[in-house]
């Protein structure tokens, strides 16, 4: 489903029984090599989150999303942090150069999350970008309210915009006009 049995095995080892999981997909009219640079520079104080910059800044993230590849962020290494906000973010635990990036974090209170990005080339020259998000936390009613009722809807909105932002940037760099929506 993602990038092979090695990835599935890593997922099971890092987060064997997630309480929550989602997979989101978008098609991009560009090769994986044209998309991976945008993923490598993902994060606050890097290339941005390619999402709703104004909304992010309302939450104090003080970020912006660039429309160009930034060479200083292209040498991503295991242990590097993806900063989705002002708090410490997940760290890169695995990478296949033009296939996938896997980030993982353990946070206070037993919260563990895995966020990965997978590039699947298609016969027509396009690429399917999949994001996989898995999370575990103590199964309390309060955690359910926090994570499923409040955070998940916001994460869905922001991640959908991020995927469209990556798509639009990669396609423009490849010479295509941005798609609507």
C-alpha cells in the first residue's frame, strides 16, 4: 500500500496499534524527482507547510510557504525534525530518496504519531502522493475530544490544502498550469 513490506514493517514496529489512522492521496502531473524537493523542505522556518499561511499565522506559527526550491533544505537526514508548528515535531526515521519520507514522534502523555509521505509514479508520467498519519494516545474521553473532535478536523483541512499546495508548486515547476481547487 505504501512503499513496500519494509515500510509496513517499520510502521508496525513504531506504532503497532494506532488508535487513529488516515491515508490521503493526490495526483500530481510531475515525476517523483520533481515532488520530493518540496517534501524535503516542508516545515515552519523552512519552505513552509504549503497550506493556509494566514490561518497558520493566527496560531502564532509566523511562517510562509515558499514557491521555490530552497537548496539549503535539500539535504534531509535521519533525525532531522519536521516542524509543523512551534512545538518540537516528528523526526525523520526513514527515507527512500525519491520514494518516501517517514517521520515519527513520541510526546508527553504517551502520544505517539507517525506521518509519512509516499510517491508512486504512474504510467502516464504523473505521481500519486500519499500521506499516512497514524497516532496513538491514552484512550480517555478527554483525549478523544481533543484529538478526534478538535484536532482531526483542523488537521484534515490543513493537510488537504498542503497536498494541493505541493501539487500546484510541483506542477508549475514542471510547466503545467495550476489546477482549480
